C-alpha cells in the first residue's frame, strides 16, 4: 500500500513491542527509508586504510546513493556523490584505485578536484554568457552532508542538517575504541577483500539477528552442534589442543544460560551490544607475544582493561555491526525491500602477531561467507521470514521478550542477555530518524 | 598410475559430488589435504586474508555430516549439483611425487526453484598413497570470485 510521508503514518507502524510487517516487505516503506532514514542517520562508508594516499578512492553506497570515499590533497578523507554534475555519469566505475590530483569524467572530460570542485571543462567558451555559473552543474561533484573519520572508520550523514556524530553515537563509540586499542600501534588496517553475500531478505532482519541470543543453539545446531559431536567422538588425549576452528564454532552451541548471563547493553539512537560480561570470543587461546606488546604499548593496567572487554556484537544503527575482539565489521547494505548485500571486512591490528588476523580470517570464512555453514543456517531463516511475512492475518513481528512497560530507551541500560530490548531500541530509532524530516500529518 | 588414471580420477571425483556420495568423496583425501576457494582473484595467501573456503579434513567432515543432519534446515529440501568438466591439463606428472592438474569446469547448483552457474578452474595436487590416488590439495578459483553470491551449499 502507499504510505503518506508523515510522522503519523510511520509511528503507526511501530508499537513498543512490535513492528509492522511492511517494514520488511513494502517497497514503499523501503523507498521512504532510502529518502529519510538513510539520509538522517550516520552511515558507515569505509575504513581510511582503504585510501592511504592522496588521490586514493573507494566506491560504495550509502543507502541507495552512489558515493566515493577519497583521500584529498590535504590528507583528509572526503565523501562525494559518484555523479558527474553534467549528465549524471558515474565519474568512477571501478571499486578502488588512485585518481591522481583530480577526477576526470570518462564521458566529456569534465574534471574535478578531489574535494569535488569543478576544475575544468573542455571547450569552456561554449558556456560563456549562458548563465552557467548559477547552474547545478557549476557546483561540481557534490559532497554528502557531513563526514566523520572516527579512529579510521569513516561515516557520512547525507542530509546537510541533522544530528551531530557525537550525539548520534554517544557511548556506543566505546566498542570502536576497544577494537582499535587492541592494536599495539593504535590503528587498524584493512586485510584483504570483503566477503560479499547476497541475502534475499530485508536489511533489518540482519541487524536484529546480531543481538538475537535465542537463535544460535537452535538455528546453528546443524553446524555448531555437529562440530561439537565430531570433536567429542574424535580419539584424543586430555591435552590435545582444541583446533582453532572448534574454538570459533563450538560457543555457538552454548546453552541459554550462557547467553542470559552475557548481558546486553543499549544506548540511545538504536545502538547496542551483546556480551557485556563475557561472550563467544572470551575463551580464545592466548596468542604468544601479544600480551607483552600490549603491555609495552599501554601499560599492564590498560592492557588488561582493553583485553578483558570481550563484547560480542555491537550494532550501530542503522546497518552496521562490529566485533571488537576480533576486528571484524559487517555492513548490511540495502538493495531493495527484499534484498540486502552483506559485506564483511576484517582488519589487522597494526603491530600485533599475524596469528590474530589469521584467526579473524578463519572466523570470517567459517561464519560469514556465502560458503559458510553458519551463514547457510542464518540465511535460511531470514529468507523463510521474508516469504512468511506475506501471510496477511498477522501484521506484526513480535519483539516483546523481557519487555517492561516502564522501559526507557532514551537511557543507557544493561539487561539480561536474552532481552529483545536492543531490537525495540532499533525500532524506536527507526521511527525517530525516519520521521525527523517529515511533517506531522499531510498538509 | 598412468595419465589416463589421473584423468579418470578427476572425472570420478566430480561424479561422486554430483551423485551426493560425499562420504566416499572424503575418502579421496590425504589426512593433511586442504580445500581452498579464494575470495580474491589471484589471491596467494589463504591464512591472513578471507577466503570463501580453506578447510582441513575436520572441517570437510563437518560439512559432509551437516549435509546429512536431521536439523539442517537449509538442506530441506536438499541441494543438488552438476559438474561439466573440460579435459584436464596435467601440468606436472610425477607418479612418485605430486601430480598437478588444472581442470576448467562449469558447476551448477540447485535447490527449490533456484539454480546458479559458476565457471571455475579446479587445481588438484594428487599423490599416490597405499596404491591409490589421493587429493593432497585442491584449489577452486571461481571466475567471478569477487561477485556477490547467495548460498553456495555444496562443493564445486
């Protein structure tokens, strides 16, 4: 159905404990999300180690908008729309490269500085006395509304006006801090190509699943449960080391109690994380030499504090998840109401032993790849939900677990690890940022 | 072992996969053999960058047992696959050591109403153990390895 572009129409789609199925299946709602939600929020673009030198660029999208992350000549990163102001041609086609001192459109050779300013047009006298200076085209390649590089992670807000970066993320940035502080040299570098996994489901299903702690022991019994069975049946002595793959996959079969006790923390504006007290990443074997490097870099007390924090999944509304303890990031890129591209990136802790990035690479291919058994388990559930939501007698998706009628999502809180509070937090943020630029009711 | 044995072996392996005889397929491997499917074109490092697959015998066995599991919901109904092989190149022929082959093939996988095609190049390292050819290593390069894929549930 067609929706009025009003606050009232959007607010009617979310109750304190439910979300209307049109949030997942309606192309009309999807179109409004691209226009409003992904313009008003701070959305992940890329990591600055993808563009280390001036002129380096990387192309991606923010919502449905084609953008370029580029290192300008002043050393700062910029985010420009990937559109020639002349006829609309994407100025950059390949995913990454170096453009030198300027971009040059391949169609008519208009050129632009790496901050987007129009540099030159061939046969420019053809525009003399045409009023060209006042045209949209004369403004060059347009920049997004605002950009922030937070410890290497670059975010953009498309809307020219809106909530500031620090207010938007607040205390949730502590998960990025923890991830970066784990590098003895205090910075990360992207390691290799991202996994690109196509999901025939709505992007929000992926986001919700990151803090859904009641699904692993059910949906992943086929993979993690089978792994545990094989390992238990294998002939071995008590001191046979558990293979790294088992350390990674076995915790997915942890009992409900484990997930209840790990805790969930939420922050305002839709951000939150699982694994407050412990997580599936807590019991990985120590990597020789790493502790000593961390003590040398930070001192023992801070090193202990950084490495003692083992947050599981931190969700950054609207469409990002990071795993600080293993330096992994998943970007849920919306393509349509029923299509999402999941890109998963891994990062090297600069100055740390190679074995850490080896473990992260293994985690990534075991859990997040289109060829991964755990990925197959999850995608099957999302796609079944996407199809099942066509059933019309029930319009609502339920996220009521451990709901308290006095719940205040505007305050940071730590609760039982099986609460669906973080999902409710995301839907509250959905309403807030979907409607931030909408009138109350139709004029 | 003759060159013809090598080629027959590669065709028999593909047939096992197409017929879903995954447990027999596991018996084709040496205990140390790894199955590698790179993520990046021309990738040289399977350890410190992400791959689509880099699996030892423990993981391959897990994969096979999962395919047969009662609660493997993504295999209800089961996937099927189909290989079409070009004549393999035998790049190195060494009955006492490692024989290396390169086999271009088309791989089709299907489940429910979905079907997809991958154009791949399989590189095998083959050795003779206990009088039989075994896979000591297999690398599978997908021609569009950097594209976005949905589920690839079976093994090319």
